[in-house]
C-alpha cells in the first residue's frame, strides 16, 4: 500500500477491555437516587422534633438547627427513618418517614 491509498472499512471498530469488547460492554447504570440504608445525612430540626427530642441539661436543641442522622430504613416512596444524633451523651431523636428537602423536618445528603 502506498501513502496515497486510503483505508476504508465497513466493519465497526472494537476495543477490547479485558475479556469484553466495547461493543459487548453494558452501558453505565445511573447512580442510585435517594437515601440508602446506612447513609449519614443532615437533618434540620422542626419545632415538633425539639419537643420530642431526648436531650441532656445544658445541651438544648432548637428548631432550625442541623444535625447528622443515620438512615435506618428507606421506604419505597423515598421517605427515610432517621436516628438523629444531637449534642450530648444519649441525646437523640428518632425522625420517622421524613422527606428529602432543605426545610425543618427534612434531610439533605452530605456533600
């Protein structure tokens, strides 16, 4: 073949990745959305939460404050059961069926 000749091919190019060619590889799956069991999220207290929270003297929780929370259950509709870790030994709140959002009574993912 000379440099003036062109190369044409009707067969698609394949790239081998391990034992799988690129044409056989599965498309990437989207990352799961919503909370997952065991995730740590940030939960913002509501006034009702403050009334139900178990706190220690001197460690007062207030509506609008944000605390870390462990996702202990996820419902099919995306609501989460959370164990909220308040400031102080034994200080906690169980927040049930809470939606994602940035307002009181809601959680947001940690970034």
